[in-house]
């Protein structure tokens, strides 16, 4: 292998072609319909010796598990990407979003950056490992999930695989412009509802105004200390009151008002503790404000997650990347939630976010991916997997 490093097996035209093919599968989620793309990848890997299986998730949906067997002395290494994409949106695209047009050294289309270009890179890297016939001391698993953009149900299925709790590392090719992400903030979305009593708008003294109760609640909430420790990469815990709804008519005293708050948590914060704190806060308002009546409900949450920079698999990855790019890949903040939010808490597995896409283009119109970035990512994946799995 010394004379013929694995990353030299990576073919640019093959990654480009795969990325184009993936974009041509319309996997807009909802509804997703990822199955044809996932079957395409299964059929692509099978001839190279991968054992493949589909986790069925409804008629047109499935998650792929493709395994290149090692001798079992080391735990498996996992490349995990998602097949679904977010909707195209209303604005006119420069290139049609589901054709995978090549221009300016880029592949254009919905999902190119998030994350079909990354999936193309990881699949070609997995194939290169198979073709190299290097003796592997552990399995290399390539997984392609369904429904990352809505519920992360594909990732939840992966946590049920028999060997999942032993995996040595998961690499997720979400768009990081080939920088390394080790930590991401959590998502915590409480919904507050205040209740009042309806009355004619001309006799407000006969009613209880739920909107005014909400005004009171939100003013106090804004001042409520929610403890956190500043994170060296992720920075602050943040909160923002982003929707409010109440009342039906100008001449009716509103009896209900609802507000949603977007909270982004940092490692060290516990969502149950925050919920308890918010419940205590509401209990205090109930005690102190006449007629105050409210409720809280968590509409969605994903925990903050972090993999330590000191983990040996992180150092091995950086060393492998150095062989390809002649520098240490920078560690960056991941501004969005990834499937690490499911895998890390369930499996305690070190998880690295590293992908060729441009993070600012994710979910945007005129999304593209640079071909050279995909090639570089694939080379790094192959070099890292070999470093993890060789004897
Ligand atoms: Zn993504």
C-alpha cells in the first residue's frame, strides 16, 4: 500500500457521475421516496463484495446498509449519509434542480451540497476500499438513510443494528466544505399556551385576555436566566420567540394564545432540566398573576452532541486527511443538527461531520457542489477508513 496509496484509486469522473445520478432521483422530503436512489446505491456496491440489506420504512422508503466484511478484530467504521432533500422552494433556479447539470467545475441541483455530493464521495471511497483488497480488521459499513430532513427515522433504525453499539466511528458527509465538525447545538422548541375567558370586546372587564397573559409570560421569559456554559466552538445557548398566535376577531376578548420559542442548546445543558425550569417559571406566574393559566409542550427536540477532539479516531482522521491535503483540517462549528443527534446519545459512538458541500448553500436555491471538493473528500474518507481498519 505504501507505493500505491488508497486515495489514488478515487476517480473524479465516477464521483461526478454518481452525484448527477443521485440528483436525478427526486427525493424531496416530504414525501421522500428515497427507495429508488437507495436501491441504485445497493446495486452499485453489490458487485464489489458488499453485503447489502434494506431497512424497509414504508412503500417508497428504505435505509441502506452495505457492509464490506473485515476479519472482526476491530469494530466497524461507518460512512452515513442521507438520501432525502428539502423542497426546491418558489424561486426560479439558474439550472433545473433535478438534472445535475455540470458547469464551472460544479454539479448543480437540489441536494448537491446537502448531501448527495457527500454521499457520492463516501460511496466511491467505500468502493475504492473494496477494490484495493486491503486486509480489513473490521467491517466498513456504508449506510444511506431515509427521512433525515424531517424525523431522522432512518438514523433511529440504524441504532437498532446488532453491532451498532460497538462501532468505532461514524463519518457523516454533511456539508462542511471539507472542514471537521465535532459538535453541534441541540434543538429545543417549547410551545407556550395561555388560556383566558372570552367576552365581547366592548366589555373586556367580563373576560380574561389570553393575549395579555402571553405578553406577560414572554416579557418574563425573556428575563429568565437559563444556565449554560459558553462552548469553545459552538458559543452561546440562544433563544428566540418566533411565532405567536392568539385571538379570532377584533371585538372578541381572546381566550387562547400560543407562542413557539426556538432554543438552541450547547453541550452540558440537559433538556429535561430546562423543561423543569420552565415549568417552575410557569408555576410562579400562576401563583403571582391573578387568573394566569398556561401550559407548556415540547414540539420538537434534539440534544446537543459533541465528540472530544482527544478521541483517537479524531486524531487518526486528521492524520489521514493530512496525507491527502498536506495540512490539518480545521475544526469548525456545525450550525445545524445532523443525525449525530440520534447516533451519539444512543450509541456513544465518536461521530465526525465532514463533507464536501458548502454549508451556506444547504437548503438554498441554486445549490451546487464543487467537483474538486467531492474528490478531496472521497480521498480523505478512503485514507481514514483504511487507517481505522488496517492491521
Ligand atoms: Zn443534510
